[in-house]
C-alpha cells in the first residue's frame, strides 16, 4: 500500500467545520497484517478505537473511564414510581411515599441534590435514612433512623424529633444535602445557599448526631400527595441539569458511586 506524506497541516484543519472524519473500520480478524507504528482504526468486534504500537508489537484500545453514580432503588419505591433512569420519584398514593438509593455508605463525605418537579402543598422532603429501616409508609425522620428537610413548613424531622428549620420549598426548587459519616454531621441547602455554614468548614450543621442513629446511610426522597414528583442528582446529572451537579459540592464532598 502506498503511503503519501502530507506536508501541509492545514489540509487537516477541521476547526471551522462542524463535522468529523471516519476511521477505517473492521473486525479483530481484519486487522492489517503488517501494521505501522501509530496506525489507527475502529474495531467493530470490541467497539473501541485502537492503535498499533511497534514497540510492543500490539494493538491497544483507546478507552475512557465513565464514573457511574448511584440511583434510587426500584425495590424500595413504596407507594411511588421511578423514571428518568431511576432518578425521578413520583408519589402514586396520598399516604407517605419514599425511596432510598441502591448504594449505602458508612464512612466518608458525600453530597447530593434534589429537584422539585411538582408538589401539592409542598409536601415532600430530602434526607438520609439507615439502610436497615423497613419502608412501611412512616416518614423517615418522623420515625426513628432518619433525618429529613420537609418542604411544607420548612421543618426538620430527625430521629422522631421535629423542629422549625428554614424556608419552605416547592416546584422549581433545588435542594442540597451534604453529610460526613465520620464526623456524624449533615447539612441541608436550598437553591445554592446552605442553611448554616458551608459544609467544607465543618461548622453549623443541621445535625451533628447522625452517627447515633444511622450506621449505613442511604439518601432518600419522599412525598405525600399523588403526583408529587422530585428528581435526584447524585453526580451524573439528571433530566433538568445534565452531566453534573447543579451546584459545586463543598470541598472534600463527593457524589455516591454505584
């Protein structure tokens, strides 16, 4: 096969063209028999772009790593339904409906968000609960083993205790939650503003005792009236804010991996 050397780089300038060029394609069995160093092709057997390295006498895949974050657990969606990649939770009955994540955590610092799609009487909330709790319809937080920031009155329920907390919230709101399982602290925020101090400081948490009633934490969403609907964001974005978090996580806090 003849090889032509291109001396004018501008011949491959695609900067002003909203397009792409197509690599040679073929199966693993159809690889060139005597490849040169740096040859590239799309391998239809593996589904990867690959290049040849004469030093190793081997074809190498050009791969990339995708970080996958947790989602809500379909088996935990009592009195509600899931959609949008198991990130959106919609209440299907008027009694309490709630759903936790697939993944639980027992140590480390974590951050997640919740977007409110619809909320009759603003009756919904965001929080964390222990993985061991049964989902019997009692609001975690009002019942032992959880903590929740509730939208209707802007109240906080923690391990059966209730207290006035912050502003109410409803459709169009973004809720934030950061928690530190090692320090036993948790913070809530609303529309980009933390209630108390930024969690990165470690100061003014909504709770400093979560370790006393939560061993393996799972974020959750809850709702009351039929049709109330929220959508979680654990790091990969959601249908409202694609690819990433709506707000920058506090320093040292991360999404929960799958």
